[in-house]
């Protein structure tokens, strides 16, 4: 058999492995967090914008975020098996062996932090902090015991944009803190709408949520408040960065959209509105990141 005859079979194996392992990193979530990291970096109108540093930023964040997500998947495989939404994930379904996922998660996490250290020790420290908070504090310690674990999930979610800003400036500044706080305030809109939509799944797995602890109505009010607070925080970032009214106007339109859906979910609650709010929260954050990036170039 010639090499050309064997090649298609090899490529099929590679494609199948990628297809099997890719869900471990939650590519959409990882991609959005990566976008925030790049935005934080570019927001400084970075004087050290070289291809090597930029590749290092993207590579180290991608590895660290992916690594933490995989480790979370490993730890949560038992509750994932109990939830209809997650039962078909690679680990609870048996498509990927636990040991392989654990080794991959550890490798990606370590490689991301070490690559970050080569770029800048302070940047690497922020990346490691995000990873530690996400895996140890949020997932292993608090997620199964209190609905307020999402606060720590929000802090870890704000670390990529904070890390990007730190790498660009070489220090911790007000803008970086505001960016991280904005992500923290945005997280409830993203996660709590998911909790409402899949309340039965979370109850079946024994995971405490705001819905199970405080009820759907109060949860929707919290979502609306967090949406407004996140919008104010993002506007503050743009003002501090000295953006023109044109960019603030774009952000205003995005804000009106997400707050409008949030209040609609309170006044006219429905599964359809909850889904729109969940998707709208992601689109709002992506739109905000694009606005900041365009204004920084």
C-alpha cells in the first residue's frame, strides 16, 4: 500500500480525534474569552504590538483557558452525566478516557502559564490566578455548595481581558480593573439565564442556583440589574480610554438592546425571552469587544 493510499485513513483518524476532543474546551465560550483577552491587549494601543508577542498572547491564553475548561470537565463529569444538556459530553458519554482528558488539561494549563511567563511574569501571574480561581475555587470548592459561586466564576471570566491589558501595559491599571469588573457584572446575565432555561437539569444534578435558592422572579431582577451595571462599567472603560462619542453611541445601542430584553424577561417572562437574553448577552459582550478593538486601532 502506498503512502498516498494510507493518507486518507490517517486524516480521518485525525479528524475524528479532533471532533471527539474539541467539545472538551467549549469552543464558543473559549473563543469569546479569548476575544476579551485580545481586546484588553489592544485597548492599550499597544506600543509593543509585535507579531511574536501577539501570537504569544493568543497562544498562552488559548492553552490556559482550554486547560481550565478541560479540568472542569474532568471534575464535573459525574454531575454532567445527570444532566440531559451535558450527558453527551465526551467524558460522561465515555468518548474520552478520564486519564487522557486529565493529562491534556494539565498539559494545556501548564503550557499556557509557562508561555505567559516567558512573555511577562506579571501577565503569567494573572493567567494563573484566573485558572486557579476557575478550577479550584469555583468548580472544586464552591459550585456544588452555593449559588454565589458565580461571583468567583465571574472573577475568573474577567481574567483574560485583565491579563491582556497587563501584558500590554506591563502593570495593573484602572482600565484593566474596570474591564475585569465589567466581565464580572456581565457573567450573571450569561449564566443565570442558562440556570433558568435548564433549572430542572441543575436540580437533578444537585447544583444550587439562584433559581432554586431565590426563585425565578428574583433571578430575573438580578439579571436586569447586572446587565445595567455591566453596561455602565463598559461605558466607564470607553470614557477612561478617551473614546469619541461615535464609539460610545455604538455601545449605547448595544446597551439599550440587552437591557430591553432583560426588562422584557421580567415583564413578560417566557422560555423564548430567556433564550434571547442568553444569546443577546454573548452578542452584547462580543459587540462591546469589537467596539473597543476598533476604537483602539
